[in-house]
């Protein structure tokens, strides 16, 4: 198993750290605080797991106890921080689907960011502090895994630790259902709101909705499975006292891989915990890493780096206009001014026996001339115009030829 994890897992963990932070700049510009907290929690978690998998590869030595104190708290915070960020995304999408301008003024923007900060930062911090109640000792170290928190498997641990992601997921589910309902009822007003909103397009809205629904479909089943896994791997212990739970709290238990890999359920629990944050990073990048604004920012970053090496994008070719003689409409064939500009067909002179025949031929020629005039470009101002060439002047005038 270690051969499969290394270097595969460190590679994916580092890529997850990078991919999660790539869309951060333009989401900060759009004041999407819930999305930004999602990226930050995911990136920090991937970086934490990357460091652990590198430092404790093929060893379970307590190299850095202070780092492990920080690392296990990052893991505990991310277990509720990522679902909480998804909750903020669903909450914002619901307010938009109700066609309420969530961030119209700067005061409302600050208020929305403050609420998201309380949910995504303050609540995880309170959650981390409460874990001390059910934390049996300082931490564990697993070979090839690194630092890992130890939660004493008691009934209070179910309420303080295991059930929190499920509660957050259920609240997100309610917001998601209300968003779909409000969007279905107010489609026209919703489209008008998005058309006037500069920070959120229809494409970004539906990508956020898809991300939130994907996160929702993963959070509740995974958290439920972890509860079953914890109860199946180790029997639930009775809560005796605070002193019993925290007896010899400062100890650090170290597990070589030959020992901890024998417990199949423990292996599944640990691998799901560490791979879940990497999957979250890749899912987020799949939704937002290939969007139009992402490609635009990639291009800008690429040419910013290329300019350091004296490369610059090719300038667009100047548009050809009439000054250069291009893109002009085709001109009519050149005509001699004395012949006029309209190619008029004139019947051969015949002996007129009656005024009626003469008038009929004359009117027929006028109809033909009017038809040709509609399909021929108008003459230039410098050319003379002869409205009609008489019967007695010439026998026949052909198009494009001088009379």
C-alpha cells in the first residue's frame, strides 16, 4: 500500500493545493467570500497532508511535535470548514434565486462577508476548541500518513465531533432545495438580476450550484459512513469522567505501517479522510479552472511572464479600409461619360406606321431602363447622366460598351 501512496498521494496533494488557489484572485475581486473560504480551507488541507506524507514517509518518528499540534487542528477544522463554506455558497445562491441583491452596496457586501466569516472561520475555531473535551491524548503518528488526531470514542464524541458535518450538510440541503424552488418560480426576474450583476454571471451561478450540490452529495453520505466506521472499528466507550478521558494526555502514540495496516477499517477511515480533501480541490478546479474568466486570466499571466523574456503577443493586423483601396464594393464597369451610366437597350429603328406602336415601344424601353437602374450602382457625382437615348441617335446600345 505504501508503494501506491508514495509518490502518488504527495503529487496529487500538492496539485490539489495549487489547483484550489488558482481561481482565488478573480473570486476575491467578485467578493465571493463563501467560495474563497472553500478554496482556502481546501488548499490548506492539501498542503497539510502533502507535508505529512513527505516528512513521515517510511517512518513514525516524532520529528516536529509543534507542527503536529497545528496539523491535527487543521484536519479538525477542515472537517467542518469545507462543509461550512459549501453552506455559505448555498445560502448566497438562495438569496440570489430570491432575486434579492445580496451585495448591492458596500455595506451589504461587508455584512455578507462578515456572516460568511462567522460561519467559515469562527465556527470551525469553536469546533476545534470543543474537540479538547473528547480528545484522549495529544496526537498519534502513523507511518506514511503523519500526524493524526485521537478522539476518544464516547457518546459525547458523536455530538461534538461526528455529527457536525451531517448537521451542516442538512442545512445546506435545505438551502439548496429552496434555491431550486425560488429559481423555478422567478426565472424571468432571476435572469434580469444576473444581467445587471457585474460580479456574478449565469454561467458562474450554475457552476456554483453544481459545486454545492456535489459537495452536498458527498458530505452527508461520507459523514454517515465515518460514524458507522468509528463505531464498527472500536466499540463506543462509556464516559466515566474528565480525568479518565484525559489521563496521560501528553503522550504521543506512534504506529508503524506494519501494525496499523492490519486493521482494514482503520485503513479505509484514514485513506478516506486524507483523499477527500484532494478530491474537493480537483472538483472545484473542474468547475472553475476551465471557465471563460479562468482562460482569460491564464492568458494574462502567461504573457506577463513571457514579457520578462522579451516576448509579447502578436499584434492584430490593421483592418483594411477604403484608404488602402481594399474592402470596397465592386465598382460598375467604366463608362465613357458621353454614353451615360445606364446600359439601355434600344430597339432598332423601324419604320413607324402609327403613333400607337411608337408609344408602345417607347414605354417598353422605359420599363427596361427602370429595371436595369434598380440593379445598377448609382453613378458617381463626376459622371454625367443621360436619362434616355433617343431612337434616332443610334440603333443599339449594349451594356458596358460606349455608344
